[in-house]
C-alpha cells in the first residue's frame, strides 16, 4: 500500500482523491492506515515493523495533523536512529508549512547524525534554506553543526542573498583562496611521496568538498 500511495504522489494524485472516487477501496484501506499509526508509535513493535509502517503516514488529509505530531515525536533521542532518520524524510515528504520549526525544535538534544540528516533536508529546498539561515543567525543552530560540504553548499548557493548571509555567518575564513591553501601545504612538496598515505589524507581532509577519481564530492574546485 505504501508503494502505491507513493506512486500516486509522483503522478500528482492524492490518496484522498482516489478514495473519494473509489469508496470501497478507501474503506478497505482505512484499517491499514490506522494499524500503521498504532504500530509506528508502539515502542514494543520491532524496528522492522515500525520502519515499514511509517511510510503510510501523512497521506490522509483528515489525519495529517495527527501524523505530523507522531512523526515529530519520533525525533526523540529515545527512538532508534534509523527511525529518527526516516521520520525526518517522512516529514520532508509531507512538506508542512512548519517543517523547519519541527525539525529544529530541541536541536541540542539531537545526535550529530540526526542533525546532519536534518541539515541535508533543509538544504534541499529554497524556502527551507532560508529557515536554516535564520536558525544559524539567531543561534538555534551553531555554525559548527554544519560539516564542510554543507557550508560550501551555502557559500556557493545560486541565490546571492543566501551566499551573502552564509559568508556573514561563517566569516571570511570560510572562503580561503586557492593560493592560501597551496601556501599552507607548500612544505609537503619537499616530502617523500606515499600514495597510500596521500589517499587516506585526501579522503579525510579534502574529499568532503573535492573529487579525485572515484573519491570525494564535486563541491569545491578541482585540485589538479
């Protein structure tokens, strides 16, 4: 059922519209939606069951407010990390107007992994990016909570006002020039080469923003 309603969404159709046109289908599916809510909130259910049923939340307009509250509660650090991550994804799928507020609530209690998942989600849409910038400006989120890749996405964002705000938040040091970086590593040219150690250093220090071969991410400029 979850895969079916997800496919409807990709076709710009809603479950409510389908259920209205096919009352018998809607009536037959209702117990499944209700059971999904019960299992998802049931801490005694297996994690596999809860991960499966969470996909059915948010499709019924009449129950959407309740589903949003349930998903928000699943962001509690008491819940398994994989359930928290899927709750973040499900909230983003539903796209409530107060998504950023829900994801950023109790920010300090979130684990670094869940914070990273939330930041990635907020960076995926323009209106959410603005909410993230506001949170960074007022101190709800610390600049240190963003990894290098996320910082570069803001500093290189297409919208000029976002780039300007990011530069103000992260400071001029966040945009070190190529020449400055080369100067910092210039002494390495006199060292004996070691491909294996170099690969490890690149993966640890550079790959978050740069790509070489099959390693890294193409966010910053090419280093070659």
